[in-house]
């Protein structure tokens, strides 16, 4: 995933990590993984006072960190989060089929599912996937 994030940053995409994780555990996870450096903003839903699946969350996030819902892409492993994001105007939604090998995979006809981020990247002129 870091390669994908680097590639998106290289083409000037604004990257947000938005999570329901508590700020303390999020800080620990970021220290352990070092992923925070790949994002423009790392946001815990706790700082906004509501979970991502709650009505109004995405509008509140938009007021906090400007983004354009019609031009935004959201990847999530929670169908309730994806449904709420859709109802608040986020246009491009992808379900992560199996983010945790300890949990069963997601199945739903509502959203495009991805197994691997490389699956959604367009090939280059030679037909190769660039990450």
C-alpha cells in the first residue's frame, strides 16, 4: 500500500486517512507502521464527535477538511460506512473485500469490491500496472 500512496501523492492527489480508531490507538498504530507520512491528514472520527457511519459525519468532515465529495474516492471495509458516505454524496466508493484474514470476506452487490489496490490501477502504455 505505501507504493500506491506514494504514486497518488506524486500526481498531487490529496490523501486523507479517516478512521474510527481512538486517537491514542491511532497514534500508536501510526508510530508502528509509519504510514502517517503518506497522508496529508490523519483524522480520527473521535475528534469530530461521531463515527463515520453516523448521519452527518461526512458533511462535518467536509467542513473540517475541505474536499469535494463528487471527486472523492473512499475505500472502506464497513458497508454501513460506505452507505452513509453514499447518502452524503461521496461518489466513488469501494468495499475492501477482506481487510482482515481473521474475519470473513464482505459480499454485497452495492459496491465494487477490491481484493488488492493494484486491481484498480490503470495499466501504463505497455499494459503494465504501475504502483
